[in-house]
C-alpha cells in the first residue's frame, strides 16, 4: 500500500443527509422489507423441516393473482 494520502479523485464523496421525513420513510421501508424477509425465511425453514405441503392444502396461484389484482384495483380509483 502507498504511504501517500488519497487524492481527490479517489477520496469518497461526502454523504448527503436526508430530511427527517425521508429518513423516517426509509427506516419504515427497511422494517417492512425485513419483516417480509423474515416471513419468507420462516416458510423456507418450515419446508426444509417438514417438506412441501400437499396440493389440497395450497391455494392455486390464479386465485392469489386475482385477489392481489382486486386489492390493487381497490387502492387505485378507475379513470373514466
């Protein structure tokens, strides 16, 4: 390694602070993402421990898709 100080070209740029509301929104997004990842990990651990569920105990993906599309449609008003 060189004993010379880093030049301005290689020095990291200063970080710009977020507004308090933006920082709060980023923290909330991080918390939701962490919660979703924890739920996903729990499902995978259950599958690893107990195997795949039977077909009779599963919801067809078409039903899940339709329910999700209905939720999205309810959140967004239709444009005439």
